[in-house]
C-alpha cells in the first residue's frame, strides 16, 4: 500500500469528499444501495458526476486547487469495484449515527461561504437530515 505525507490536509479532505459526498449520501437517500447500483443507474451516475463537480468547484472557491477532472480517478476506481457498501450506509443500516455534518453539512457551509453554488449537495444534505430526523422520531 502506498502512503504519502502532506503539509496541508484541507485539499486532501476535499479530494476525499469528491467521492464521499455522492456515494455516502446517495447510498442512503436512494434506498440503501451500494456503489454498483449507483454507477449502474444512468440517472444516479449523472447525479454522482454533478455532485462531484460541485465539490471540485467548492474546493477551488475555498482556495484548494483541484483539477476540474479530479472526478475521473474516483469514477475509474468505483467502476472497477464490485458492489461496495459505503461506511455511512453500514452505519445507517445498523442504526448508528451517520456523519451527515462532517460529510455534507460542513463542506456545504464552507463552499457557500466561499461563493460556491451546491444545489445538489444541498438536496442530499436535506434528504439525509429528513431521513435521520424521521428515524430518530420513530425510535422507541
């Protein structure tokens, strides 16, 4: 396994969010599906790419220079996976708290503060919060 060291974690966090925001979010809001189901559905694949592009634009607006095609490597790796279940989906299915704020909320707030438009990320964030709220209200 390769390992690298960086002096600035912020761009690396944004690079990770290119994958995490769409796949962690959509795996739950689309009904508990894995990565193969997301990339195998034309509409969800398109939404995934749109979400990835929003993250790249937000990262750049926040001063973290990511290439506009940073999504390509993420999609290449995801296309080669078998049906992978993101960690948030595993947490969701087990009834554990989901990292909604860390994965969607905080990047959304930072992107908005820098002037980035992230309507699809806002939608995923709103849906995750609604589902989480409803689940907590239904809990005994």
